[in-house]
């Protein structure tokens, strides 16, 4: 099954450039050094799947021209990965259907605090609508999210309601979760066919490496050189990528403490490159 992954954001929690910073990377004119918060759009088995919805969610959807989502997979509960979930309201409005969210129970518990209004018994009209499914360390199935009604904009006349036919059989795909730790926080990465996407980790249990065999593309987070409390360093990320042995490895969740894109490319081993916003890979 073919997989297509688009990097919607490849930056760390503060993005690049960082507010108030005048370092060489933040002042770079290379568009590959302009990084939204980490997120990926995966087209897999006919489904449109988003991994994480951080504070740049709205801008990422508009920039990539994404008009439909079957599911959002959350890696963990930190704000730079969940801070854009309120803007799911646009998909709810256009398609008249809730968005499917797949996450661990502790992530839902966190969302219930952060977005209490979305879970209220008497909800304010127009709040985001989510259908949450709990996942863990075993493979799970993601199902097609069929809109009830599609609102199509007609110039000068507003939206026209077009009923959507419900297919006899919904499309579905299997996703393999990959356990890691983000300091002391359990997090999940995901394998979609021949592409694995892992972010916000600084430890992968030995038992999980079997899930990463035979990859075409491997994506791993890397925030800076030298030891970091909750992310792989550049040196550690390269070592993990070399152990996994995918044909192509990509670094994401990059901060301005790493060199500019072109300089970083020159120092990385063959087969390992920094990802950048808008990059598309296929496996």
C-alpha cells in the first residue's frame, strides 16, 4: 500500500524563527529554515490522516490546501501538538461531522481540561466536535470519516448543501504505534506502511525496534546538538536512524540551535537529511 507523507511543520515547540531571536538561522532567507510546529499529513490507503495539530494547525491546513481529514492521530498531550484542535471546527462546519481523534487515554484526559468547553454537557454552539478513540501499543484500525453533508461555496450566493452518499463499505487502514518516552512522558510514533514518523522522543524501548524494520522512510526528532532532557540530540538521532537502517531518514522537530538547512545537510551522513516544511516523501 502506497503512502505519501507531507511535512506540515518541522520545527520545535517555539518554531523557527523564534520570537525575538536574531540568530543566523532565525534570520535565514532560505524558506527551508522557516519551520512551523511539528505535524505531518499522511495519505494512506485512500485516507487523509493528520499526525498532531499544534498551534500552527490553521496556517498549515491553508498552506497545504487540505480540505478533508479522516482522522487526527495525537502523539502526546503537549501544547505544540494539540494547541490547534479548536480549529477543527472548520471541518465540522463544512462536512457536518465530528473529526475522529485517536490518542491515549491520558491525552484525552488532558484535552478535557484544556478544552473543557468541547466536552461540556451543555455546549456552546459551534465548539469543536471530536470522536475520540483510545489507542495503545498494539496496531489499530483507522476508518474513513464520511461527511454527512458537504457545504460547497457558491460565489455570491453562499454555501450550498450537498448530501454525501454513505459508501457500502468504509475504507480502513492499519496503523502501527511505536512507543517512546519524552523524558518521563509516554508518547507514540506511528508506522504507515513503509513510512514511520517518530517525534518528541529521547528513548525507544528495545522491543519497539522490530516495528521499524524494512522501512523506506524513517522520521526521527532532533532538537539540537548535545544531550537534551526530552528529545534526541543530533548525535543520538543519527545513531538511531543508522540502527533502523531505512533507505531514507529524515530529521524533524528542529530548533534554531542547529545549523541552517544547507549547512546541516553537508555534515549529515549519507541517507540522512533534515526535513523541511512542505517536503513530500512517498513509500
